[in-house]
């Protein structure tokens, strides 16, 4: 990562970006999800591997040119500063992730707006967003509300050992 963030260039994901989305997501979301994962581990529930989840996201968005259009990236030279992706099959804003050095500069908002515009271009008249409690507590809910999202339903996930 660069010491001082430079000018940001926004654009759609390209095939050459494959393999770069998962490390970005893990860096941004990993620390925020830690409290949730620790609680699950204390309760002796299996904790999903974040690396596997984010590698699957990387594979999903780079599986076709049509899905790469659903993922927008913010670049500082060759460095990925952030990403926002939508899943057009369920009208969901799937990820908005901005590395800490580039936060508070409007990058997340711009990425989200570009990604949501792709849903509109594909004919959607709405979008949904799911957030874990850990992400909501880490400022994700405030960010989502500033984008115009509102709480529809609060969901709890329960588990048990077998």
C-alpha cells in the first residue's frame, strides 16, 4: 500500500483483476467480523472460513464478462483502494469495501453509486443489502443509511451442535 493515497480512478473490474478482490475483502471485512467469529467459536459452532467465502466471491464476479460489469473498483495506480459489487440475480449490493488509507474521501459512496447504477441499468427498481451485526456495529449501518437504505428486517442466525 502506498504511504499517501494518490488520485483515485474508478472503473469496472477487468479480467486482469481476478485474484485481487478476495485479498481486499479479507483485509477490509476480516477485522470487523472477528467479534462475531469469536462469539461463534466460544459457543463451539463452526466458523466459516472468510478466505473461502471471499475467494468464492472473487470466482463469482470473474466467472463471466457480464458479472465483471457488476463490480466496480477504485484504483490508486496499480493498488486497489476499494471495490463495490452487486449481485444482479438477487438485486443485492453485495460488497462495498475501502481500504483504511482511502476512507473518508467519498470513495465508498462513489463505488456504491456506480454499482447500484448497474442494477438500474439491468432493469431493477430496488436493491437490498445484508449486513452482519459486526459490520453494522462497525459503521456499516450508518453508511448504508446515508446511501438511502433503511432497515427492513433484523435477522438473527441461530445454530446448534449435532
